[in-house]
């Protein structure tokens, strides 16, 4: 028989009448298996940690090319001079101590038929279940002036936290007072919907403090502010009045690195520091593994398990996924993907039923200066009829205003979500 | 494997049983529901630094009433009223029940990066 969701929840909520359910205990019992995880970011690290927490007998190996984790959330504060890169950089020893194998290597090929991952070092890793959490890669092919490594090192994206974050901060520090910072970013969907607007606030906060005659030109490919519009406008028209020139519908055509100019369809915008976030899609290993199913960019998944709709036995997490309706590409959302995936992978390996009603929750904070923050929140429930996650009506929303209290919560959020991934 | 398929005889017995006797798959689902909260409140409700507050080992009735008060708006909040409205009362009860059953303990903070590598 089928146990409906309603009956399931009703029974789950019951708290008395405990009785031995002899004969029902053996609803599974398959041997533990091997899980390989590609990518040790918010998705891969959290999934690996939760598999170990919930099923310590499963062997988990994470393949990660970097020796440390650098958080994208909070990284805009490095640009604003409101924190340092060391405060958002953490190690993998917590996962190692939990029995997760951390391999510093690069996954270069997936053989789904043989259930093997081939690494840059030449090693191969066999798996029963593969989790691919590759983050994003930028589509530089569409930007002629940014094809060379040299050009990419001069006009930074700083949309993956790490060396680029530090380098962009140095460019801002070197810029003379009275200079112009030009920031261009792509059409949605992109990583971190409120992130660009937070970045504008952080750079404005720094300029206001250190070089008050400077200006910011915001070249947004979108027709309007994508996230927390009223809250960001309150900051731009309030504490940063006169500093920010916001130009919507500013889709990128090219970049002239020598001339320090961003080229749009009908305009060219010159600056002293250029920051261009190119359009992006799932990280390259997802493409190699045949996981891309939408717009040649994103990986469609079964939201009950996070398993790829294209390749069986491979699960995809985070920004690389084709987002469900109203679902942001965020660290918070990825944390939730990872836990749904961990539970499903364990269930599938052990022959237990998969949770038919996954829930996910999102909370993203944005700092308007060094202390005051504001959030956007949403709750997402699986809809069996539509076979996707849908935003729960009546839930979610944004802050009434940025506040120091929410700044405190934002740092608390960061410390806890880092612990979820690496603790 | 999904939706949840169980043999008829087992299902009746399971429905008559309480949470404590729940088989692994049912406990898994309650745990996953509670895990939606932990991005902010810390793994198993043990909060790193205590902000937002730890949920581990709190009284079930207090946790449930607090969440219900967020849901109705009786208790003011920055964000919790927006989250609580996304869950049914039955789901809130499962969440409260889960965290009440966790032993309070040290929170799992992310470690510093290794030096020189």
C-alpha cells in the first residue's frame, strides 16, 4: 500500500502508544557503500559531513582542488574592508576527523557506466553513488576581450571567494580618490541574487570612509534590481546618496582591458577599476559527466533525491542545479540540497524508502555596511504533482530594514553554516 | 521506492506505534525536517556561539509553543515568523520533538585553515 503524506506526518507526530513493530525492522539492511563527492564547497562538504553523521559505515571521499574552504557569503565584506579573508577561510580537518577522506585533486572525468571518477593525478575512484557539487564556471567564450588569462587577471570577477577577492580589494585600495569603480554582472539566474547589490554597498561603504569623491557605476544586465530592491534602494538613496549610478538593462558585449572600458550594446563605460562577473553555468565536470540538461548551463535533478535526471547514480548539488521555481542559487539553499541528498543517498544505499516530502529553507543576509544587515527568506516544499520544490505561500519575506541585530544574526548564520559544512 | 511503499500489515502496525518505536526510515524523515533549521541554529541544534540560540535539549512544549507563536505573529521576530509560516503544526511538532531529544553539547565550529599549506 501507499502511505500518504498526510498519514505519514500524522503517524510521525504521534508521541505515545509505543509498541514493538516486530517483523518490520528488516525493511532494508543492504551493505554500506562507497560515496565519492566532487567538490568540497557548501554542497559537497555539507553532504559528506551529513552522510558520516547519519551513516558512519558509509565510506565517503571528497575530491577538492583547493586546500582550504573560502566562503562566498561574507566575502563582499572583505572588499569593503569590513573583514579579512582569513576570517572566511577554513580547513578540512573537521571532516577528516569525522572519517571523511579528503583528496586534494581534480576530478577530470566521470565514467557513469563503470561508476568511476578519474582524477588529474591519474587515480580512479570507484563509487556506488557519486555526488557532484562543482559550483560554477564562467563563460568567457562570449567575451572576446577576456579570453586570455592575463585579461582575466586584470579584470576580475571575484565571484568565487579566494585570491580574486583579495586582488579586487587591492585594486580598490590602489584606486585614487575620485576614481570610478565599474561593476557589471549578468542576467539571472546567477550565483547569489542579492550578492551584486551587497557588493555595491560594501564598496560604497569603503569609498565613503576612505575616498569619498569616488563613484560607482553599476551595470546590471537585468531590467531591475533582482533581490531586496526596496532595502538596497534605501541604502543607496540614503547613506550612499550621490555615490551610485545604477544602470539596468546593461548586458555585456565585451571588455577592452587596455582601455579599461566595459562595452555594452549602445554604450561604453570607462572606469579606474573594472569588475565583471561573466555569465556562468555548472562547473565543467558537470558538463563532462553529461549532467547539463537546461540552456547548456544547468543540471536538472529529481528533488526527492537530488539525483541527476540525465545520469543515474549521480547526484548534483548547489548552484550547478537547474533551480526549482523561486529557488535562489545560494549557500543557504545548497546547504539544504546537501542534507536532502545525504538522507537520500543513505536511504538508497541501505534500501530504505526515500523521504517523500522534503522541505528546504533559505535565509540570505546582505550587509549594507560593516554592521547592518538584512535578509531574504523562503521555505520550499516538495510538490508531488509538479515533481518539484515550490515556495510555500504565505511564508518567507524580507527584513523591514537593515539592522545591527540582523548583522549579529548574519555572523551567527555564517558560523553555523560553516560548522554544518566543516565542523 | 517512492512514494513510501510498505506492506499493508506493517503499515497498520507502524501507524499504531509511537515515535519512539518508529523504524529508521520514519526517524530519518523527522531528522531531515529538523535539519532544515540547522543552517542557522547549528547541526542538531547546537549553535556555534549561541546566536541564533541553540535548540538542542530544550523542552519540547516550549519549542513548539515558541514556533507556533512565531507562526501566528504573537511573538515578534526578524525572520522566524517568515520561516514558521512555511511549516504545518504537525511538522513543527516533529521538529520540536527532534530537538528536545538531542543532548545539549559542544557545537561543531569549522576549524581554521592549516597554516603553510
